[in-house]
């Protein structure tokens, strides 16, 4: 059985913060160029760091933080151990606590960053389409069964009801899907292929079309407002269904993407 590829989970943050030696840095960089999973994780870290630097002013840790941690450790350790000045003691006991705190802070920052930069959504869905097109985004479930795809999303953290389209009458067949950005704001992503191997990606996520960036072409059909973006050969058509935003993205003729959205959108 072949050995599974190694993922550089622990080194990614050090690489981002320029704490790696030259040899390890080159090794991680080569790996990220070929590993979609690690590249997505690195991009998420880099974007979060950028947003935090831009929007959150640095503050000093409270003076009582060390005393609070020490008091917690005293509850579990003999007094003579807790009072030691041995650096090994602090590395052993404080580092796990600080690591856990960093995870909590990182998660909170991700949530803050998302709401600080909702305009990136049009770019995110375009990037996902290109990743699928270049075979860097794998499907978690390969299926042509619309209901099976909806059940998969419900079982894998998508809290809202997904409405996976049946596009067979338009000569597009469902081929599978995946959950993007699992967590607080997951996106249901599913893919169709046309008779000439045309690719069409649909995504659904909780949100409002009012979060989208300026520059969209607005069209209305069946009382529904559609937000159309065209850039770098891609067309993305967004619309609102209840508390969910839907979007179709493809590199086929722009009007064909629009008409597919018109055909499947519901008030």
C-alpha cells in the first residue's frame, strides 16, 4: 500500500510568519504548490492574518494573565513545582494552554474576518470554479442523484435546506459536490457537466445578496433580482432564496448561465 502524502500542517503558520530555515521553507513551498489541501489552509491563514492586521489594532496582554494561568496550574500541581523558575516547567505547562487559546482566537478571527470582507464572495466562487476546472478541487461525493446530494449536505454540517437542481432538461448532469469552508458558514457546492464537457458550478450559503460587491449587472425575472458578474472569462449569477444566496458560475456563454439561473431560481 503506498504511503499517504505528508501534509505540512504544523509548518504552515511558521512559513507564513517567516520562522522556517531556508531548506524547510523551500520544502514546504514546493509541497503547497502541488497540494490543494495545504494550499487552501495556507491561504486561509494568510487571509486571516491580513484581515486581522488591517482591522484589529494590537493590544497588550492583560497584566494579570500570567497570574491567572499560574493560579490555575497551582490548583493541579504542588506549590513547590508551580513556583519553580525552571523554563522547562513553563514550556511543558504553558505552551499547551497558549496553543489552545491561539486556536480559539484564530477561529474567532476567521468569523470576524468573514464579516469584514463579504465582498470577497464573488471572487471566492470564481476561485472555486477554477480550482475544480483544473482538478484541484475534488468532490467529496460523486453522484448524479439530486436527493442523495441533498442528504449528503444535511449530514455534513450544512444547516439550511439545499435545493440541488435537476438540470437534465437543460442537458446538464449532476456529477457530485462537497462542503466548502466547513464550520459556522459552510457553502454547499455541487457541479454539473454538459454534453460537450461544459462545467457549471452551483453554490449555496446562508447570507444576503446585499453583501455582494458593487459592479454587478442587475436583471429581474419572475420578480427575482439577479446579480451578474463577468470577469476573466467567467460569469457568476447570484440571487436570493429566503435566507440563502445561490450562485451559478461557468465559463460558457454568459447569457446561457443567466438563463439557467432564470430557469431554476425560486422566490
